[in-house]
């Protein structure tokens, strides 16, 4: 199928882009790995596409002051190649297994976050690390904490006319271990279940834990009961097993034609266990 007819513009600057986006019939285009298929299948329509993928203001990776700042139009492949990104090894672990080479060369960090597919790889990693998102519009710039950004399937805290410009992540502190573990759909590369864990170990106890899960229910979420169960717990298989058992936090696993809900729930517990155990092991070797 072919998409419905639309206008196309490629602004030369961020300022020009946000002024074009002030017309609410427009939509930004970066890598297009999610948007273009939706337009071709006519599951989405737009009257005017604003191509922001080549704006220099939206590219680059910088590490300073305990923060990693990633331009929204930075592709997965570009992020993998940036030495600065190595301060967040969970990012590289996640991105290396996203989809395929074509998607990694075209898909963008900001596009994934703004699209907020309920079974995407990058949102749980961002949520586990913590930080904020920088949003621009004709009214200026504002920041949104990552915890407040993801509102529901394909819905974020961005308003019409706004453009995501930067992802600012907290760099794991000394003594923290990170891990991303997922059950991969072999056809699409999407996670059936994906778990991002950031844990800090001091001595024989876990002093902090952030666990985010994708592919379950209505989208990415923090497994707060699992995190609380690990706080100040002795490092042990028992503590990890207890956290895995709390990972669903009373949530219902969404219907999935690929596997029964009971099995899906079992996979959530399994991959939480794997991710947390790996993060703990890495923290102990820091």
C-alpha cells in the first residue's frame, strides 16, 4: 500500500523545525522506522511531515557531570560508535540487539522514546537509569523527568507542536551494575519481555535498585515492589527470587497471540531474575 498524500519539509535549523511543528497538522520525521510503515499501511495519516533527522542540533553524545546527553536524532548505530556512551554499558547491551542492522542505522533514540511502543527496548533502559528529556517548541524549552514521560501505549507527556531534542541520562555511580535481558521475538526483534536493571551493591547488601520492564501490559513500567524488596537486602538467590516474584506488581499480562498469558508471566519472572542477577554480579566486580 501507499500512504495518503502529504507535504514534506526539511528545515535547516531547530528553530525553523519548531515553527513548522506549531501547525498541529504536522508530524516530525527522524529515522522513520516506525512512522513510515504506519503511513504505508494507512494506520496513521499526516498532512505535513517535518524531516528533522539531519538537524545537527539533534545529534551528538556528550558525557559531563554524571550525565550522558544524547541528541534525539542520534541513531542507534551512532550511539554504539560513541566512546562517551560507554559510561552507560546497559545502553550498548540493549542497542546491540535491537531489530536488525537497517533499523539500527536508521532508527533514532528520540524516535523510539517519543513513539513509546509498549514493547520497545529503549524505554525501559532509560527508565531504569533515570534522568530527563528536553522538549522544544515555539514557546521555548522544558524538561520532563523520564518517570513522568511514558503515559500509556504510544502516548507520552509531550504536547502537540513539541519536539524531543535531548535525552539526559544518569550515569551509573561507582558500585552499580547494570543489565538488560530480553526474550526476543525472532521475527521482529522486539522484546516479548525486556528487563533493565540498575543495582548498587555495598559490601554484601544491595543499597539501591531500579528495575524497568517492557512488553507487559500497557507499556514500560518500574517494578517498584521488586525494587523495594531488594533495598538493603543481602545479596542472595533468595532475595533475587523474591524480587522476581513481585515484578508484575498485580499487573495483568496483555493478551498475546504468540504465547499463553501464564507462560508470558513466567517469562517476566525469569527475565527479571536473569537481569537482576547479572546486574548484581557486575556490581560486585566494579
